[in-house]
C-alpha cells in the first residue's frame, strides 16, 4: 500500500465536512517530530510561489507563524491544546481572512506537504495515520480559500 496524497479539487465557496486526524498520528509522530514536520513545511513555503502570503521578511513573525501552525495542528491531531492556551479558540477561517488565498495557493501549500509526508513512512509512522492527517489537510484547506481563482 502507498500513500494517496492526491489533492482534491476545491470548489469556490464550498466548505466540505472535514474529519480531524486520527490521534494515533500525533501519538506516533510525537511533539518534537511534529514541530519539525511543520517547520520543514514552512521552510519550503519560504522559497515557494506562495511565500508572499507569509511573513518571510520578518524572521520573528515567520518563526511565530511556524509555532502557531504547529500548535494548531498538534491540537487538532489530539495533542495538547497549545493553540488555545496561546491564541484562544482557533477560528482558523477568520484568522486567514486578511490573506488573499485562492485555489492555486491552496494547492501549492498542499503540494509542499506531499514532499515531506512520505518520509514519515520510512520513520515507521503508520500509513493509515499519515493518510488521516493528509485527509484533514486536504479537505480543511478548502475552508481557507477566500479569493476566487483567476
């Protein structure tokens, strides 16, 4: 069996039901490796076509964005509620509303995860759990699209 990291085509204005990742993903990956995964994703963003959506020119803000993203994804995956402790209720759609996110940007963001998630298989992370995390990212990212594609 191999990972299916296909990106589902989003439809403007739709917010499909989303399932949170299986908590086994967080349990197997662990907090340190989870943060490393998110931070690696952000470093790929830094040199990508969507870098303009992130505070890449302000190192402190960029580091804080990494922490916030890791805190959120750890929490949604069944780990400690760091995001709530530091930022309050997630309200992720509202937090992303100042940024013009279209389907192209969503797909690019997801593509960067397709580069790094397969490596977790080599580390012994259960495929089902990786797939569950991917399923969450793939569908929930549709909720962030707030600008029609050109």
